């Protein structure tokens, strides 16, 4: 599955989320053991996932931060095992050192919910390794009660803020074609405010859209099938 990245993203791809955490909203505690995590990744691939997104730290509202050492202890063995299986792996982290170690272990995508704002070294690591880079829209997580989620024009404001994060990454040496933009339909604003975003966000190289984020599983469940909730992000490459 580690084929040319541009060919891989020439049509929509499904990213299956694998949380190696005790406290993530949707699957926390289920896949702490290495064998369970690998089995789950294989199950996700069997159900249609093209990419496995491995995370070791929950970003749900109210979650406690963990140390970098603990995050790496959780994710690196899993990434090594999945890489040995030939799977395409993404590391979900805001820490540059975790990203660097994950790439060395076999990850080819860095999924950074902070968009490069949490760790000043992240963009340098991504640029130097040549990894693909998911930049999520970020106004600070957690955003309890959506305190920072007031928008006059949600589509335009999110587009503008993502463009600024993308430009910052490119200035740091990240190749434009490696950037995947994630408008984040869940954790930083109410779900009903972003329904039109993907319909108007053409012109970017890659766009990630969420069918259901962790904090909105219950809200999405009325609109999505149980199988659809297995996936967090569908990545496509809109034509310029």
C-alpha cells in the first residue's frame, strides 16, 4: 500500500482511525495491547480503509495531556508492526519528535490537529522527512462549549485560516503537494455549521472531510450507518 502518494490521493481514500489510548471517546481502551491494535488495523483495511491513522493521545474535550515518552511508547510499536504488514500509516500527533520517530518506524503521513501551531519543530520535521502532512483547522482544543467557535462566515473564515496555516507550512519547506487540509467538522465547532464547507472548498490540492468526529458520534449516528462511523476522514484530491 506504500505506493506513489499522488496516485494514492488521486481519488478519495478512507482513513481508519486507531486510537492507542485509554480515554478516546469512540474506542478508548480497546486497542492498547499491540496484538489488539494490529488486529483492528487489519479489520479496518478489510472493511475498506486505505490508511490507518494511529494516535496515542486523546484530543477529546477534557482529556489530560500525556508525556511525549508515553505517547511514543503507545504508538511506535504499532506503527512498526503495521509497516511490516505493508499498510499505509498516518501518525496523529502534535509533537515533532513523535512524528519523527513514527516516520522512522514506517509512517508516511503526519496528521497534526494543531496545524503546526503546537510544536515549533513540527514543520521542519515534516519538510525534512518529506511526509505528507494533514493540517487541521484549529482554534484551540479542547474548546469546551464552543467558546472559540463563533463565526460570521464559517466557510470563508475556515478557508482563510487554513490557507494561512498552509502558507506557513510551505514557507517552512513543506511541499504544497504534500499538504492535506482538514476543515474539522467536529471538535471546534457545531456540526451543523460546516455542512457546506466541502461543497465550496475546491482549488486545494487535497481536502479531508470527516463523516463523523469523536465528539459528534452520537449526533452523527442518526445520519450515518454504524459502518460509516468506523471512518473519520475521507481524503480526496480536488482538481484545480
